[in-house]
């Protein structure tokens, strides 16, 4: 029963891919939204933003207890954030402050619950200098 409930909930997430271009310096929000028709976020979820082209791919990680940044890639320290109520509201968007050209790449938003992982969105980010 629990597994079928999880599969149902994970299937309610929308999966999108998008491409964005921006210039260095401004903050940017990488979008990742939970399907608002879902009854609630699964129990004990972990939300992770990654860039798989990096040797340490974790850009930002969040669980119900808050941000878990011990495995975060150093280049993103103190430059990323998520809303504190993101796992309750379903807004998993990531704010990236002061983007630089080396931040260009594909960012993936995934959720893991009950041992199952699902990709919610992928955003191709291109940061240009002035």
C-alpha cells in the first residue's frame, strides 16, 4: 500500500526541461514546482538540486529538517537557497545568487522518498559575462 501511494504521488510531479540565458551578477530562480493537484508532498522526502558535470554534483539539498549542505559543492556555498516551507508548499525552486559563467550547465531537481527517486525538472542555464 505504501509503495503504491508513493508511486501515485511521484507520478503527480510535473517534469519539465527548460533553457535560460542570463548575465553574471543577478540572482536567478531555477524553477521546480510540485503539481498542485497532488494531495501532499510524500512523507520524509529529500529534494536535491544537482549538476552532474561536476565531481561533487550537489548544488543544494533539503529535507523536512531543513537544508542539508554538508555534501554541497564548494562553489555554491552561501549562494543557494530554497524557501523554508518548500517541502510543504511544493515550490522547490532554487535561488542562485551572483551567478558566474562557470555556473553554466544543466541543473536537475530530484525528489527521493521511501527509497525511490524521481527527476522533477532539468534547467539548462547559460550565464554570460557583460
